[in-house]
């Protein structure tokens, strides 16, 4: 028996549209970032600031020393840029640690522009 050509209309469930379905995903936006800043004061020992930078910001001794000098000379320095939750945690850790050691070291955060 010879093969007969199959017409598309022979299959009523078959749609005439044979496109590819595509989903447009919303473009994911990078979460806002926050700068963590250390502020200078006249009472916190430089060695303590270096220790804080090494401990809470994973800096080498040389990096921490350079940042400490920047804080000392310029009055403040950015010590890291993080998501809101991480920045908030870092600030709380530094402030708690400084308070427990009776140093007035100040650490703040601000939104990166």
C-alpha cells in the first residue's frame, strides 16, 4: 500500500501556531550595597583599631595598619562594602567589641551611591 501525504487539517487538535514559548524573566536587580565606615577618635589605641580590622574585616596586618592610618589622618575610612544585613552585622560586632573593651571607637554604615 503506497503512503499517502498527511494533511495538517486531518488532525483537529493540532494548532496552526507552531511558535516557541518564551518566558521573559524580570531582570534581577543587584541588592543595594552599604559602606561600613570607621570614625577617628582621640582615645581608641591604634593597635585596637588594627585588631578590629583584622578580626572583623579579614584584613592582613599590613592592610589593617594602612586603613588605621587613613582613619587617623582623614577622620574616617571605608573598611568594606556589603549587603545591608552584612554591613549591619559588622557595625554591631565592632560597636559591641569596642564597648566591651571600653573604647569609644565608632563604626557606621551608609548606602553606596
